[in-house]
């Protein structure tokens, strides 16, 4: 059934304090709306979970990007455009900048926020594999104070998160210690623009000659939540890249995911693409190792 605007209440918070104050009054009653690019789709489909919306769009405390000596703190209200245009993010976290650049079209990038992408909790969300491999941490805020937790584990199941109803994500912290790694990010979809991923990868690695010193691989759209491929990483770490290792890595990666059939793709296709993306990444590491 279509939604009737008269049934909804929308208030602009204006400040972070006002927003969390409202959420604390009756937790679960007010739904934060940032860019609205996911919420308005739910609204149009008559599937919005709440009739009371508190806008956190342009709340200054959520919109800043702070460059600190050990980490970069990206405000949850930063848009994809803010992210892909930020020089330090582009240089040190290129996979996040790339994901921002291929999320929807330009209009979507001007409105959609990183906080909205995380809380919307789609397994196909483009920025989330990068957050996993960069070891991102989240700062959550409520009237009770702040808490900081690793992004890994924030999504507990399909569309489920560890966010309490009275909390907002304030910022996403990206440690700078991994910024020298070789990276590989790719989105496989029906086309480059305006397409949800069938599978996406973000991977980081460090090689010495043929030897893989460290490796971190995450995939989207292959499980109920964005997934770190721990078994594949363990298999590859500390080994020399050769044909047999690449073949085992492909098999291990395909075994540790649980893709589904849906309107965008089939489980079989997703598994094959996931294997190919892991192989592509290992080949890239190998080429870089030979150059070093
Ligand atoms: C045409 C179109 C194309 C798209 N293409 C892509 C794509 O290619 N890749 C992709 O990953 N996504 C895509 N999306 C989805 C969407 O744009 C993103 O998920 C976006 O990041 C959502 O951010 P938002 O600010 O618009 O969230 P909103 O719609 O405002 O909110 C989404 C959810 O997050 C919550 N929320 C928002 N901010 C916070 C916060 N700081 N703290 C706590 N809760 C919060 C809201 O309460 C809501 O539950 C597309 C959407 C559209 C309409």
C-alpha cells in the first residue's frame, strides 16, 4: 500500500545532542533519516518501520572528516561525494573512495551517507567490504555516552546490527597502519552505474618476493552479512604464490561463502565470481611481488 505523507512526522534535529535526546525519549519510536536514499525507497513501498522521522542530514558533528596521526575519522553523515573527493581518503583508503564512486549515480552520491549504508545493513552494500579489511571501528553515541566497537561483528545477521534504538553512529574510524598495502577492489554487477552488486570484493595484501606476508579479503553479496574470508586468508598467509596455492584459495573461498539465488543473480554464479575475484587478487599480489 502507498504511504500517505499526512501519516508521518519529520523533525530536523539540528544538532547531535538534540538528535540523541529525541531518540532517548522513547527508544525505537523515532527513526533517524540521513540522506534518505534507503528510507525513501521503503517509504514509497509502504514498508517504513516508523512514522516518526528525525532528520540528521547536515548535522555538523556527523559531517566532518578528521585526519589524526593514527586514524582518519569519517563522520557517519559524510556523503559518498565527501568521501570520494577527500584527498587523504583517496590516497590511503582507495578502496573506500572507489566504493563511494560506484555507489549509485551522482545524485545518490550527493545524498547517501556512509552511516546510512552501514545501518541499512544490506549484504550487497558497496562500502562494507572495504571497512572490514581496513579494520574500521565505529563510534556510537547516545545520551548514555559514547562506545567504540570494531565494525567487524556489527552486522550480526541479515539486516541485524548491534546498534541500540537510542544510538546513532557518530563516526567510522580507519586506522592508517594498513595504508601501504597492495589493494584490490571490484564490483561485479549488471553494469557499472546504478546497479547493485552481484558480488563485490575488497582485499589488501603485503608480499615479499612470492611470499604472502599478510592478506585480508572481504566479499559482499555472498552471505547474510559482508564477509571476511578468514579460512582463505589463513591458507594463503605465509605461503609462496604458485598455481597450486591459487587453485586451493579459489576452492577455499568458494567453500566459506553462502550465496543465495535472488533477482540479481544465482548462488552458482556468485560462487564462481567470488572464486575468480580471489584468484585475480592473488595474481595481482604475485605481479607486485615480482616487481619488488
Ligand atoms: C538509486 C539508488 C542507487 C543505490 N545504489 C547503491 C549502490 O550502488 N551501492 C550501495 O551500497 N547502496 C546503494 N544504494 C543504497 C543507499 O544509497 C545507501 O545505502 C546509502 O548509503 C544510504 O545512506 P542514507 O544516508 O541515504 O541512509 P538513509 O536512507 O537516511 O538511512 C538508512 C538507514 O540508516 C539509518 N541511519 C542513517 N544514518 C545513521 C546514523 N548516523 N546512525 C544510525 N542510523 C543511521 C536510518 O535510520 C535507516 O535505518 C542505492 C540507493 C538508491 C536509491
